[in-house]
C-alpha cells in the first residue's frame, strides 16, 4: 500500500490526540490528507505542519465515491460533472508527479466512507496524526467528525487548518466569523469588511 516513507526534519507541532494509549512517537506515522479542493503543494498549511514533525509523512488522497458519483441531497443533481471529474483526475496526477520529484508518493484510494478507511489504515499503520484542511459544509463536517472519532479510538489525532477554498483566512477577517453576533448578515457587508483586510502570504512550499 505504501511504497515509500520519507522522514522530514523539525520538532515543533501540535500534541497528540486523546483516546487509546499512544505508541512512542518515534514508531508512528503522520498523514497529510489531501482533499479534492487542495491537491497542491503551495499554500497548504496542513502539509507544512506535517513536515515540521520528525515522524515519517504519508501523503493520501481519498476519492470519495459519494462525491464522485452521487447526487446532491437537496436538489438531486449530479455532484460531479464529467468535466470536473477529468479536472480532478488531472490534479491528482499532477500532485503525484510533484511529490515524486521530491522523493515521495501519493497514495490514492476510492472509498465509500472515509472513517471506515481510516479505521482500517490505523490497523495497518501506527498513525499518530492526520493533517487536513478544515471543512465548513454540513455533510463534510459530519465526515470530519466521524474521522476524528475513529482516529481518537486508535490513539491518533485529526489536526485541521483553515484555508482550502477561501481567499482570506478565517482568523484575518477582523471579526469572529464563528460568532453569530459578529458575522455580517448580508453579503455586501461581508465583502466590504473583507476587502479592508490584508490577504496573508501563501504558506511555504515544502522542498
């Protein structure tokens, strides 16, 4: 399943998760979970954090079959058009090539349920942390929560970071977007507030 692990330099990073008693960090592996929206090396905060750790790093992309071939819950329209599927495939191939240039490999798996996959992965590999971009839509948040629970059961942690799809980082808006009392009610208000805020520099690319 894993063709090669590459140990990366550095010692800083978040602490381990709660759940089952973890194994010593030196024996364990960190995972970068590449989503369909962040198939890149540049400006990828989860990837950057993973490679600051001393543990080996496994790069993983899950093709979620419900997203690829399913239909929207409310409208019933197809989730992924043929054009988007082709673009998705090209992005996966490009990321794989860029990782190979750096001596690493991208593991790609088609799955029905990401949580079930991570449960199986934890049985095969001594996973310490999974690094990924934070979700913000309802169905994706449910998947994220189920993956977090499964990892915790195996003594691993899901470390999420903002930044997969937005121009501004959520912490740079000048107000707490998670607080309903601070979040603007209307799109125009939000746009005016966001335009006054600086855009943070892209996260460094791992070389």
